[in-house]
C-alpha cells in the first residue's frame, strides 16, 4: 500500500467515521467487560453489536466482512478481540487496492454499450 493512497482514502468522511465507530465499540466492549460478563448473550452487548453493524453498513455500504464479525461478536470471549476495527481495516485495505475505473477512448466506449 502506498502512503499516498492511504492518505487519499482517509479524506473520506465516511471512512473516518467508520474507524471512530468501530474503535469506540470495541473499546467499550473490552473496557466495560464487567457490565457484559454476566451472560454470554448480554442484551446490552448484542444491542451495541447490532447498532454498530447498522451504522457501519450505513457509512460504508454492505460488505461481507461484517457478517463473520457480527457472528464472532456473539460468541462469548471472542468479543474481546477488536473485531469491528479489524473488519473496517480489512475494508479499508480493499478500498486502497480497488482498481480505478477504466477510461476508454470514445470509439471503444461506444462499442461497450448494448444498443449502439
């Protein structure tokens, strides 16, 4: 990854907000463990995870990395790993590596349309 690509990527307000939401959710779940420890399926912990999933989907769009992350957060003990931050990191890496859309010369672009 090039540093310039990373800097350009973080100019996106949505990606910065997604990082903040993911790190905040993971830190709340890790630091406030005694509040969530009484039960494996604590309602507060589950509410945080569902809320974070909805917010991140709203900010970044649906990504398959959110599905295993949500399931991992439901397993007691595994939610001590910062899974939301890891998912946003993975998506950020995918965005950096995404190829630029192709720009075709005018005569090639007209061949690409179906009804031309």
